[in-house]
C-alpha cells in the first residue's frame, strides 16, 4: 500500500511540473513569458506585419474652408453672399469714347454714358436709368428702348455704360430742343447726377410713339 501511494504521489508531482513548464512558469522562462503575454496597447494599434493600422488615432477634420471671389459676388464656404445695390453717391458719371464729342451728322447719334464704382466695395446695378434732357424752356424725360436689362456687377473701380440714342435737330425738320444738360438717375435710385449736354439741339419728339431719342439699360 505504501508503494502504491508513493507512486501515486510521484505521478501527481510530475504532472504538476509539466503543467508549470507549459504555462511558461519555469524559472528560466519567467521574463520572456511575461512580455509575450502582455496585451497590446490601445493607443498603438498595428497590423499583423507590424505596420500602423489604417487611420489609427485619426480624428475627424472639422476645419472650414473659405472660397475665393466670383464675378457675381463673394463666395464663402461655397455659398454666394449678396452684394449691395450701387448708389448714386458711390458712382462717378462721365461720357464714353471721345469725351462726349458727337458727330455733326444729322443722323441718329449714340452717346455712351459711363458709370464708375468709386467705392471700395462691389455693388450691382440693373435696369434703365432715368434720363432727363434739360433746356432753358423745360425738361424732356426720355423713353426706354426695348432691350432687356441684365444685372451688372461692378467691382471697386470698374465701370459700366448705357447709351443715350438721340436724333439731332435739323432746321426745318421739326421742333428744336436746345438741350443744355442731362440729368441721370441710376436704376432704383432717387438721387441724380447732372452732366453738361455735349451735343447740339435735339429734335423734340416727346409725344411720339417711337421717338428717335431714347435711353438703353445699363450694360445693354
């Protein structure tokens, strides 16, 4: 019986030793065993070949982008912001090519009028200006052409034009209107600017259905 118990004890002891060796618990393998079993840090994720995992530690980009400037106004973050209307006080008025010199011909004349943005900000203008010819005897408010107005954007220092088409007076051709100045009111404005009239007398047709003297739209 003693021999049986001794053999049993010896077998149990051997089994325990084998178990400790398989688990890395032997005295020769203690250091290496502890390192190999340590869990990977969550802040240093890696792939099987040791390279950093894709997007490891990446954060969402919440920055915003401001875009550039377009012809119709300023674009911020892809959204256009509106510009204010051009006002009379911010515009300069002059005649176009030739400094307002007109032909001496009796044919219908085209007189360009220049509107310049004098401010440091972009503005828009759309429509027909009000145009009144002045003489010592009265005022003649010109009719509009059949052209379709379009929106014109004026950057700081830039200009747009409209045209006054008029029919010079010729002796014996009709009623003479001795124009001395022209009063211009920009579209949607109530304040006017005055320029000296550069031409001669105009044939008065203030009651005509299709007069030879009229105004076009800005940018038309």
